[in-house]
C-alpha cells in the first residue's frame, strides 16, 4: 500500500474528499516528480491548489468553503491536521484510506485544529449518519440526534466511547424498534 502526503477538503454533498497528494516514503520524500506550492516547499498550499481544480469540482466556491486539512509525513510518522468537525470516524477513515495510513507500518497522529487557519465557510457542521452513511442535511442538523458518551463501569463496553449521529430517517427507525422493547414508554407529547 502506498503512503501519501498532501492536502484535502471534505465535500459533504458528495460525502468524499477532494485531494492533492503525492506518493512518498516514510520520511516524506516524494517518490514522483512534484511541484509543491506551500511556503515551506515540501507540501501543498490549499489556496494555490484549489485554484488549479476544475470548476465542476470547486463549483465556484472559494478554497476555504469546505472543511479541510493536511497530511504530513516525517520520520516514520504521519500527522493529520484538520478542522475538528472532521474528527468523526467516517471522515478520519476516508482520510486514512486516501493517504495510505491504514497499513500499520506508520504511526498516525490526528490533530484537530480549530484555529482560524482551518476555518471554513459552509453554513452547517458536517456530520454523517452512523447507520446509513448520509451526510446530514439542514433538517438533520437542526434536530441533531447525536449521542456522545464515555462508558464507565457496569457495561460490557467499559472505557469505550460511543459517538452516534443519526439522521432523521434512521432516528425514526431506532425509535420504532426500541419503543416496543421498553417496559415504560419513554415518549410523550412535546408542549
């Protein structure tokens, strides 16, 4: 499996990454001819690379419209910098797959960066439904059926964390399944 370094954006409409990457060794040395655009001269610059993408990819949006990040490789370590909204299993798995970080041959460090550097313009947070994989739309974000909990003693999942995001449709499925299992009806009318 090839290892890559470079930059990415997450397009929530398509549920996929837009990437500019180059194959490299475990020290970050490019294995192919490449012209870098970053100030440091050893990676890519989001603004410069976005300008090179076709309009059907950018849809006329500025480079900072989507949540974005970068993968740096140095001394057998990969550091993945990204906006914290991408710190979800679906997004981090996409990043790992695109940049060859699943091989187990390199240490991967994830750095959610909420600074202005990774600020983006899209008008709602990017969330993915854990059940169906749908990217949250306006109504899913409005309802925000999300559960984030660290599990303590008393469960077979001691010391694990659950981060569950459900779109409206899947929330209805879960509720329709769980209500008949309950001895006491947890539902009531909202006033």
